[in-house]
């Protein structure tokens, strides 16, 4: 049996930041304010920097009781003791990752706008399925566009549902109403004038 994911709220994803101290300084108050999950994602860092930052974030997350997931790297997730991993469609086999990380690990899967990918991910042992982008996204400007129907269709899969892509406190409420358990946000929080206030605005949707 895999671990059931019963979290609701804001799923914070880190931006590409090469200054580890700045990343930790920006992230610590957000963890203290109560994010549900943190995903470490840095597509432009070297392997050495990614390991350094992941280790530092894991310590920070432990201090705040927030599960850390590593983007696309199950081996790194296991090495640093992270709570789990997030996988894109070409980033590894979910069943093999489940075997590597164990039954309690949180394993997420990008499903874009395809309910069939979500069904396959759930059957393979994913903890959550992520749909998006729902709106134009700074982080992934060319991402396929999802809609609320995918959230509705995934209701019976027995896994948590994540919405991602251009989410703001003003446009995300219909997605929560459609069944999104988690709202995944990068720039909407990290790039906000007051990141903690932005986080609380997202949290208010729940």
C-alpha cells in the first residue's frame, strides 16, 4: 500500500535561484506561515549546487514540519531523506520510483491536461496527480493548457489533485471548487511584493 496524501493548501515550488542563502531566506518565512508541501526545483543549477540546496532545504523543512519533494530526481530525494519526488512524464517510472523510495514516500506526477496520464500514474502508485497549466505561466510559458474538467475527472482516482500554472488568488478559487486539493505556486508567491501576504491570500481559498 502507498501512503495516502491528505494534504490541502498551498504547494510551494522554489524558483531557479543560484544563491542558496537567498533561497533559504526567502523560503523560511513561507514555511513558517504554513505551506502544505515544498518542492525543490532548479532547472539551471549544477548537480553539486542542486545537492547543496536540496540538503539545506531539507533541514529547513524538517525544522518547520513541512514535507520536501525533489523535482525529477528520486536518487537525490532518497540520499537527503526528502519526503518524496515530483516526476514529469519523461522523468522516470513511477512504479520503480515507488520501489526505490518506499511506501511512505510522496510521489507526484505531472499529467498536464491528460486524464489518461492521471489514471496511469494513480495505478502505478502516485500520491498525487498535477494538472496544468490552467492559466498563462511565467515558469512554463509553453505548457499545455488544462481546464477544470481534468480535476473533475480525477475525482475517483484515490489520489490528491494538484492545480498548477499561472494561479493567482483571484483566479484559483474555481479550481479549488472543482476539486483541487493543492495549489502549486512559484512566482505568484516568491515574486510577490509581500510573499507571506501572497501565501495567505492563496490559503484563504481553502
